[in-house]
C-alpha cells in the first residue's frame, strides 16, 4: 500500500526463494526474462507543486545524481551512492553532453547516461520515458554495459532494471511506485545485502521527490 503523505515510503524486498525462480514480470513493465535474484518495490505519496514538468526536469538532470547518499547498513553510516553521473549522446562512453531537457526525454526516444556507483563501479544506462501526460509519468532504466568491481562482474547488461510509475493524486500530491529487479545471474556479492539494497531504493525515491537523500531517519 501507499504510505501516508510525506511519510517514509513502504518498501518490500524479495531475495532468492521459490518465488524468484518462476516469477513472471507484470505486463506493465515490458520485461520478458523470468525470475530474479532480488526484487524491491517502493511506494510513497509526496508533495510536488511543479507538476509533470518539474518531475521531467528532475529525471533529466543526470548530473544532479552525483552526490546522492544512502544509509549503509553494513557500515552504519551515510555514504555516497552515486559518485559521478553525466548524460551521453549515445550508448558509448566519452560522448558526454549536458543534462536532458524535459522536451528531450518526453519524446520517448532512448536516452543514455553514465554513472559511477560506489559499489558497482562505472556503467552506462538506458532510460526511456514510456508515458508522459499532465497526470501520469512512467519511465524505465536498464544497464547496457557490464557492471563490475575489482574486475569481478556483478551484473551483465540488462540485469539491473527499474521502472517508475508516478500518478497525480490531486493538484500537488503524487503517488510513486517503483520496481527494481536484478537478474537471476547477478553476482551474490551485489545481491546479498537486503538492508543496503532497500536503502538504495529509498535514496532514489528521495532524490526524485526532492527530499534530502540523507534525511533522518535512514
């Protein structure tokens, strides 16, 4: 269920279990691969007076992801999640460009960006706005490059998928629902930390909702 307005989001985590082996993605996601290694859903309600234009601007501001923080359950402290981030003109690295404007990402074409994660290193992602209207916004993100750490592959291309549904509830209140999935072949080195995975999902929600990503409580 959606949490109370401006309260902490409701988060659910599923790991490796009987459910994960035969799970079929909902049709609304567009995902085709069966199963997962981790699955996280996040739901919340938040104030947003800027409307869909403000949300699109925040989504397209890739460079502002840099510095995003999350609560590390293993280190018991706030840590930087995204060290660096920038938009790309294509799926190739070294083709940097300014952040995307609302009009650019609204057109539904695939957009690419590169980010440096504190655990999974440097990777390129593909972003797609599936739906954009004054009352509803749906977008998805998926890695298109290998994600590794110390030469150990954590995720192959397409193994980190997320989709976000934002629906206007009233003039300045929006509902947020996200699903984050890692593929069945993902390394246990990256999927064996449920608490940190949940806190990372919450950090992305806070970033999109305009809430400080290190706001107490974790």
